[in-house]
C-alpha cells in the first residue's frame, strides 16, 4: 500500500483526543486527515454539541483545506475514538459534492490492515444535485 495512507492514518490518529469541554460539548471523538489535490495534508477533529453547532472531523479537515486556499482533495481517512477506520458520513459526501469536488477521483481508506481503498463516488452513486453541477 502507498505509504501516504499510513501517513494520513497517523495524522488523523494525532487528532483523537476525546475531551468534554462542558456538559454540552465534547471534542476529539473522531478525526480525519485528507490529502489535497496539491499534495498537502490537512487534519481535523470532531466537535459534538447538544445544539445544531456540531462539526464532523471530516468537515473540520475540509474547512482547514479551504482556509489554505485549496478546494479539492484526492484521499481521505476518518477514525473513530478507538482509532478504527470509519466511512465518511452522507453529510460529508454531500458537502463535497456541493463544493463541486469530483468524487470519482477521491479515494477513501476502508481498512489499513487489509489495504482496502474505495472511490468516494461508490458510496453515493446517484446524487440529486448532479444536474446543477453540469452548469458549471
């Protein structure tokens, strides 16, 4: 397997640090690392709250990438609090689609041990907004 997957896994692992910030907010239950199309690594951790102000680890890493004026990614790794590889949420996939990211090019780590990777578009093969993206 390409060594970049291990590097992304380890970057995400560094972000796992579950901490209860208050009775209502917890951070670091999941983490994400992604490789931008320009070859840079961005990582983020989750923020969970009782209100609608939660932020997934995936979105945290994507926002970090966007804050650095990059708008596309090629690989993504997401871990839960047990440092197990998990799949991106449908909200994350839809967010990427709304950003105009070509999901057929984005690879997702499914298993580090089994060296399994899938293309992100296989997780959501038919999206309602596809026709709108044809305008751009």
